[in-house]
C-alpha cells in the first residue's frame, strides 16, 4: 500500500503499510510484520472502479498499429467506429483497393472531424454507411478483405 522511512533517535526504520481494515493496520517494520490497532478508524473513500469494454478503432496512421481490426471479430477486416458520430464523407466504394494508412472516411464526433484510415491493405468488400448516417461506437463501417 505505502512505504515510509522514519529516523527516530538516529535509528532508521523502513515501514511498509500493507493493509488498513477498520482500525487494524497490517504493517511491516524493517521486515518484521505487526498488526497495529489504531486509536480511531480511518475513513477510506471508496471510489468505484469503472470497467469499460475495450474499444479497438483507431485514427492512427502507423501501419503496425492495428486497432480497428479486432482479432476476435467474426468479420475479418472490419473497420469500426471509434466514437459515436455522423459520417461526413466516404472516400471508397466496394471493389476499391486500399492501402494501409489510406483515409477511407471522415467521421464527425464531438464537433470534430476525424479521419478514419485503413489499417490493412486489401479490397473493399462492403461499405455499410453513407454520408449523413449516424453511427455508434464500435459499429462496423467498412469491411476490407
């Protein structure tokens, strides 16, 4: 939990506080464990831990970063929306050949234009959106084979 260094009357003490539960603290002083009873109970704030499912889309243009293609996805080469927003421009159509890093569409999200780029080379198999469509985070936009 926390480590401290104390110097008392010229002697140095290394104190590690392992756990505090109510008014009982588990501490280790110079390697020796102790259970210490505190005079009053410490009030610990309990902040909830938010767990969010992993989002895999990207606007990165580096070809080694493949975030938009989910490895466990049943659709190979599915380019997904990184944020909820509106499609402003679609730069490809089915049958087009795309290169890694090529801009394939523009998504407006939170009043900003986001370039969505291909993170793999291949042929565009399907374009699931058109200009003006609203999309949610994680929606499949384009399938590249």
